[in-house]
C-alpha cells in the first residue's frame, strides 16, 4: 500500500512526545504479536512485516487481511515466511497487535472495532484514521521499510533484503527518495551481502504482459485537459490502474488519474517530479475518497483512493477541478477553499 510531508525535524519532535520505538518493540518480544497491514499488502507492507517479525522472534505472526500482491508473495516465498490470515487467528486479551503501512479504516477494515497496540506508518494524516494505543508516524519517510530500518537497525541478510525491496517499490526505484532514503538503502545493501542487480529480481518484476496489454487497451479512454501550462490526463482501465497512470506520465501528462471498476471503485494518481509543490496528490485523493464513500491517501507524487463504484467517473472530473484549484493557488491566483462533499 512515498507531499503534505512534515519536515524531519517536525517528525522527530512528534516522536519525542511518545515512548521510544525501540522500547515499545522490546516490550513485545515476550508476547504473541500479530503483525498486520492494509488490504492487498504490497512490498512495503510485506517487507516491513518480515523484518519486524524477525526482530520480535518466533512468537510473532504475520497476519495479512487478504491475499498480498504477487510481488509481495514472491518476497514471502524467498524469505521462507509463513502467514496466517488475520480472520483465522483467535485473538486473546494478551495478544499484541501491530498495524503497518496504513491507518486508513477502508484499507484496514479487518481492524474494525480493534485498537492496535502500535501503528507504524509513513502516510500523511488528514483526519479520520485508525488510532492506536501507540503510534509512530513519519510522513517525511519514503516508506515504512525506511522507518523500520532506522528503528530496528537490522544487520541480518533477509531483513535487509526485505526492507530494501519494500523501499525500492514504494519510492518507485528511488524516484521519490530523500537523502535519508539513500542512507537507509546503503545500509541495507551493505548488510545484504548482495549487489543491487542481484536483489531486484527477487521480488521486483518488469512490467507484465497483462499490464502492457491493458495499458494499450486503456489508451482509447484517455482525456487530456490543459490547465495553464500543464497537462492533466484522466482515463479508465479494467485493471492495473496504477501502472497505466505511470504510463500516462511517461507519455507527457504532468499528472494522471486512472479509475478502475473492480469489486470496488479505485483511482490511482501519479505526477511528474517537476509538479512538486504545485500539486499534492495525497490531499486530492483524500477528498476523492470522500466522493467514493471510502478512503484516499498516499503521497504528494503518488496516491490513490477507493470506495464505491457509483461515483467513479464523476470523481475523475472532480480530480481535474481539484488540480485546477491547487495549480491556481500555487501561482497565487486563488486560495484553495475547503471542499465539502
């Protein structure tokens, strides 16, 4: 499951108000700890879960809410990690629950009515998120894997490989990296005992045939709007919407929003690096989540929203309006008004 980000200083100040992360995790080692994350767990969620489980020991369990992504399953297989669906675990009052890589109620529906003992997440918060008894949230971090590297300071090969693959995935191969990201990646790579080119194939795959076919099919649905000197593209896809949004940016769009009607309605958003400070996709997707009757989150350069399918196509039009507002505001021509849906 990398912008309205806090500065590193602000993140450190926030963390200082709570118990140090290492102390919190040390207290969990003697207990059964259930490590879970958002629906359709990605490499950042799985990579961080693997490293955390290895740090906490054999009493801890990786408990996905549903089937993780294909690349995430590939990493689990490589690491030799077993998982148990969260719904199959009989929880007791003595269990510890740690939620990783999201605090969205829509993406963490399996935690409805449950207050996690700890949430570790790097996404910007706008309100309405899940609350934990303890929370470690750093929107300045590129990924949850980056956060856990500095918290756990692992030196074992498997943990470092898992964290590095999650970091590579969530930064889109360092496209959204910071100096601290490269510091973490350097440490992970050093302890892995492998080269970067050897690690990538473990879980990161080139675009699949189905991704390429769907991208070509979806081109007929593309609409491009010119806002000032910027091109904003919208489209519909039957699948692989995140990949197609990336494709549209590579083709020339400054920002792209791609909707997908699956079991639910989803929109993925991507934009060029040069739009940093002009557009904030995380804020746009937060509002779009309301339109869809679900949730939206992410980062300045890459974000997404999901919910019902009924308002999916109108929501794409609203994406354009919100882009226009943000671009005008960045040029000092208009203030962004609070929008109620």
